C-alpha cells in the first residue's frame, strides 16, 4: 500500500473483474480501505485493555485513542504524529498530563515525552484531548505507543493515574518524492532519522616547509 501511494498519482479499483473506480490514488485507496478493511480502524477502545499496574486508582482513565490520519494506521514521516485521546474523570483533577513512549514492533523503546501538567477534568466528565508530536523523526517502519495519564514528569518526579503499555500500532512511510522514487530505510540504520546535518569544507592555511 505504501508503494502504491508513493509511486502513483492515478489508480484503478477492480472488483471481480469489473472497473469500480478510476480516480486519484488517495481517493482509490480510501475506497479500497473502506470496502476491504471495514474491521480496521484508526480508533482503539481502551476500557478493557490490560493495564501496567492494576493497583492504580485510575482517578483519570483512558477510554479510546484515535490516530488522526487519512490512512488506516499509517502516517508519513514528514507529518506530525497526531493522537486524539478520550479520557474519563473518576475524580476532579487540576494539573494532569499525558506521557508516552514510542516502541518499535520488536518492543525496543524509541523515545518518550511528557506533556505539560496543566490539564483539567471534572468528576464524571468524558473529555477529548489532541496530542501532537511535531518533527518526530521516526524512520520508515512499524511502531506502537505506550501511554500514561498522571502528574509531574521525569525531572520533578511523577505520579501515574492510568498506564497502558501497548496501544495504537501504526506504520510510518516515507515522504512523497518529487521525482517519484520510493523512499528507503534499512533497519540497521536505526529507528530515528535525524535532520540533515550541515557540512562545510574547512580551509586551512597551507604550510610549506623548505
């Protein structure tokens, strides 16, 4: 699917030998995923998901998570990672945050982050929050999220209300290339694609010995 999106601008959709659609690639892919992957979704309901610590009081708890992408569980490497989180307040809390870790599919952690702990929720309120990670630098590959709701952070100490270590599996594909070539990334290069480094030639005075 990634190669089709990256390498083509126009696509045909066939069903049992009949032409169903002749349109832009993104429109055909949308129709294909709608017809053939109705069971797949960018929304994951978390109420019954396994918790990291069953003894947490869950003053605030996860209800669902949604990957904000026009593709099913797929984002481009040059786009932000956008997650809509639905949570329920089992207690009125002023000053909480979200934290997350991104894992490779082999369970290797890639990196973590904490949001500001300036969020609020009321007792019995169900609220939606949009978490956006710009410039995530994820290389082409498959990943998933571990997330927590709590207060504090790694610097000043923290307390967690709800923790789920595995949710929202997704895939990162390369950016659109102007010349139509397919982006490549080898696993041995790692999971982070750094910004392009600046390189310049150093000019030293030539020393001539006589």
